[in-house]
C-alpha cells in the first residue's frame, strides 16, 4: 500500500496471474539448518586444580602456578617497578571441531587479596585486556621470562573499575573462543594484562587456587 494514499500516485507490479511468467513476484530466502539444538557448557580452568598462573616481572624467574590471585598489575616493590599478568586455560575439548560459538562469557570475581589488596586506579585507568595465548605453557614452570606469546586478534577490553571490589561478570569472549576452536594448535587460554602497564594501577581477581571456591 501507499504510505500516503492520496491521488495521484501509484506503484504497479505484475502479479502471479500475469501472462509473462518472468514478471511474477519472487521471494528468495537464505537460511542455515542446524542438525541439533545449541549446547551450553560451563567450564572451570583445565586440570583437576585449575590451570592458571601469576607472572611477575620483578621476580622474573619465579613460578607462581598456585597463586591465589589472577591479576593485572603495575606497581612498585621497595621502589622497584613491577608488572604482573595472569594466565588461565580452559579445556575446550568437549566442543566439536568446526563448531560455531553462539556465545561465550567469562566471569572474574574480585576480592580483597592479602597479597595485592584490591583494584586500583591510583595513577590512572586500570583498563585491561584479555587476549588469546598462542604458545603452550606449563602452570608449574611458567615465569615472566618464559611467558607465552599472545595475539591481539579479537582481544577483549575490560573497562576501568569504578569500585575497589568489582566483579566482571559475563565478559563477552565469543570471538576469542571461536578463534580457539578454529585454531586449536595455536590456542592455549587467555592472558590478562593492563592496557597501560604504568604504576600505580591494578585489577585483582581470584584464581582457581583461591581458598574461596565461590570466587573461582
């Protein structure tokens, strides 16, 4: 119908009764057929005790595979600048090869750490990024000096915190997980780091080694 039905205005098309079949109306639909409904799974970090690690630039050869914090830090220790990052890996083997990831959401829980206290924006924004790790790493041997490489492709930004204790729930990591499914030979979990590693700023979350399992 006309938007404004006021004479003299019109649109004329051929109907399906028209003698010229090439003019008959046509509807084309493109669709994807799913052989099964979407599956939803909830994952903890890989391994029975969880695979995550804390790496520290000051104690650059020390391993912290069982640290209670999953951090992104730039601070000083005794006047010495120090950066810290978090590594975490999830076992995605239950997701079929070639699967299309409809959604993937990561939740990180904040708390007042006896080691590193809480989130801080003392010197500026503590905006952080989550990236896909592209080299294998061992929770019990990884250090700052041998930390794995990571990709900036589809990395996810965590906006600066507005409170010292602030959870980041349902972070959309759909494209990162899709990259992991598409390229499993070069995908080994997530790296958390500050966008600007300049003291004094930090994000502090609980790791899977934290004594409170509700924060894992």
